[in-house]
C-alpha cells in the first residue's frame, strides 16, 4: 500500500462495456482482484449501471512491470436485476477517464447498497 499517494476521493459510475473492458484489462495484467470474464459477460446486465468505490492503493513490489493500482469495491447490476459486490483492481490510466459521480446523496446511496448487497460468491450459492 502506498501512503504517499492517497486514494481517489470519488465514486466512479460505469456502463457494462466499460466494466467488460476493465475486467479484461485486469486479467491481461494478471491482477488478483477481478472476476472471470466469461461469468461477467453471461451475468452482467448489458445496459446496466455499475459503481466503483475506492478501497485501497495496491503495489506489487515483486512485479515492477505492473503499475501501482487501486483496488475498488465494485457494485454490479446483473441481468436478473440483482445487485452484487466484488473487487476490481484498476490501474490509474484506466480509471482517471471514467465518469465520476457528482452527487454526494447518490454516493451515499451507493455506499448503502455496497454494504447491503451480497458478494458474487454469496449470490452464486
């Protein structure tokens, strides 16, 4: 964890195409917090809205070729309408351009949903 570089202080809102791209990128980089892309494509609502909440900055000192990145809590809208929570590691170049949520009220609603929604693993059971 890098204490010199603070976490982003914003919640990101993404569409399904962006989620697919970020999950694929995390897989290509071999980042540990990501979902199986086949599962994501089969279960994520195609027109869904999803949210990223910053959790911690992550550094792979044993893999210097991988940029430092942020581990985000990810709130996913599924095809069924259910909401589930997962984690997603995203490098800075990929998250800076994502739209951020501008309303504090909406951000607080997302935080409540993150706290209440089951994890992907719990949902699968």
